[in-house]
């Protein structure tokens, strides 16, 4: 039994944790388990990715499976970290459309939480850039879902917090970038109203974020 927690380190829950490395190992575990939850890198704030009976951590299923340099389509296992994607593909001129507050999240976890970034006002959440997902469902089947195939399962899985099944692999779209640098403008405001007005005035910026110091 291991004691697991989320990003906030509370609550801490004792659970049986298994960490498969191969798809065959994963399927063997799932087909012989009645109650479980998939877990990524444990960066959710609460206990959403912990099951007292069995927690299946996906971080060792972290392989890139297919890459198209022309289109920017990436096929990868769900345990790949956003950090791995940035380190590997930014030097090639490609970057994730959506990056959350930490890059140390798994691809499967990011899809299950439908994460957003500082460009949410422009591009929306990660789900907008998921081409397809292959998932182990409650019928002990591996099923592919996309906007055109098993679309209802696709919609439920993006933001479904792992409750529709275990994401095994997926295809996502990266965006073409010139470099890893950004042009930054800093605006100092005196109060919340000015800050909200600044957001409106800079709504065409790709990324937008505010830090409010209440001291």
C-alpha cells in the first residue's frame, strides 16, 4: 500500500498503486480489477486521481508513437508529460496549443481534466486540439473515439476525470512556432476594475495573465 495525495498534499490516502510500463501489463491489470482510477503525475489539487482500492499510475507509459513534422500531429501514450513534448518538439518548431500552470502533467491527465492555459480566451482548452483518443472502457474493450467516431464517448472523456475509462494513447495537434520566446508587455494596475479593463483592452494578446498582490 502506498500513501498518495494530489498537488495540495491533502488528503493523503492509502491505496494499492500499480504502475504498468506496457499496454499488455495495463490491460492485464484492468481486466482483473473491479474498482480503480487512472492517475497521471499527481498534479491535481484534490484527491480526484486516487482510488482506495486501486490506483493505476500511467507515468511509465510515456512513449511517443508517431510524429508528422509537416502537419504537427503527435500520437503518444497517455503518460507522456507536457514537459517531454516541449523539450522534444519545440526545437523542431512546434509547441502545444495549450499548456496549464505546470508542464509536469501527463497527456492523459491533461485530457481528463481538459486543462486550460493563459490563452484560454483565444484558443479554449486542450480538448479543442485532441484528434482522437483510445480508451479502455467498462466493457473491457479498447475503443477509439473522436469527433467523428464514438463522438459521445469522446465528449465525455475530455474533462471526464478518468471516469469513462483509462486513456491509453491519443493524437493531439501541435502549433507551429518561430521560437520559444514571447513578446511580453507588463501593465501595472491600481485595482481590480483596472485589471479587468486591461484584460479587455489586450484581448488580442495570445497569452494573458494577472497577478494580484493584496498586501
